[in-house]
């Protein structure tokens, strides 16, 4: 039994933590997207003010530590569950038709999650680290000028391509993960579950699509 106990005990406990941390990270995506949209619909000063608020307002700073912990726990539990599921498969796995039992996103959640984690690490090094420890200049309002290095990164074709691919991977991860979190928590109902599935898939497309469009806008727009 000891081999089946992971970061928080049983596999069921790990699934609950996966669901709860996943739902928390989904709420963060909405907040983060609203701030990033200032790159398209606002000014550099607007974006810098958002970044300053997110890194200096005490309640937000507290939530940010919870966010970092959620990312680590979500990734660790996901890897533990994937390894356990692989170990539990029968030897004659070659006869198993995965596509007939689950969608592509469902069968590749671990791979999608690992790629998304890689993106988060690169993304945090490019922006979070620079915001906290870099030598950024100040804008007209006295805020750190994160806008300049953000747009400079998005003006690089390779970085924008990497960003867009990461958003596609995240979209597939959310395509299955959104409704899976509700199912894990037992929040299912014959009437409402199809609605949750629709909302989850719409969320994945709209939010990840919007994130992907921001660097593409910067890359092709001469006025940013």
C-alpha cells in the first residue's frame, strides 16, 4: 500500500487536490488574461499599473504564494497519478484501444501538463523574474516598465510561436480538465454536466485563444 501513497496519501486524495488546484488556477487565468488585454486595448502605462498592482497589493501577494504552491502541487500530483496509472495498466496493453475509450486530450493530460509547466517556467523567467529582480526602467507614472520587455519578447518570432503552441497545449489540457475537475469533486448531474462540458470547452477555446492572440497582435502590429 505504501507504493500507492503519493504526495497527499491515496490516489483519490491526489485527484481531489488535482481538481481543487486546477479550478484555482483556472480563476487565475481569467484575472491574468484581463490584465494582459491592456497590451491590446490599453497603453503601456495601463499594463505596467496592472503589473505593479499584482506585485505590490498585500492580499494579491498572499494569493500569489498560494498560486505558486498550486502550480507545484498540481504538477506533482499529475505526474504521480500518470505514473500510477501507467504502472496499473495490464501487460497486454497493446490490445487496448485508447481512442475508443477517451478523447486525445484525456489520454495525453500528463504530456500536455508537462509542456504547460515548461512554458510556465520559461514565462516566469522572462517576465516574473525580471519584474522582481531585473533592472527595469520606469514609465511616466513611476511603475516598472514591464510593458517594454513583454512587447520586445513578443516581437521575436520564436517566442511568439512557442507562446502560441503553449496556449494550444493549455487549451487541450483545459478541454478535458475543466469538466474532469467537476466530475472528480462529485459535482455531476444528468442535466447540468453537459452544460459544464460546454462551458469548459468554450472557456478553453476563448481564454487560450485570447492569450494566443496577444503576442500575435504585438508581432504583426507596427504601433505597439
